[in-house]
C-alpha cells in the first residue's frame, strides 16, 4: 500500500469513527437527559423544563 493510499484510508477511517461517535453521543445524551428530567420531575422539582432542541 502506498503512502497516499494509507493516508486516504486513515482519513476515511477517522472520519467514520468520528461520525459514529457523534451519533451515539447525541443519542445517548438525549436519552440520559430525558431520564434525569423525569427523575427530577417525579422528585418534586417543578422548576425543571425539558426543551428538545
């Protein structure tokens, strides 16, 4: 494999992993944020407002 091919492969692989990590982070973050909101709301904290985007 030439240096140019190796560099292209590493860039594509890095972009792929970055994209997957962003998607998973946003998905998990939204779910965890909503769970925390529900727990606080059920605990009697009424000044919490959940706004999705």
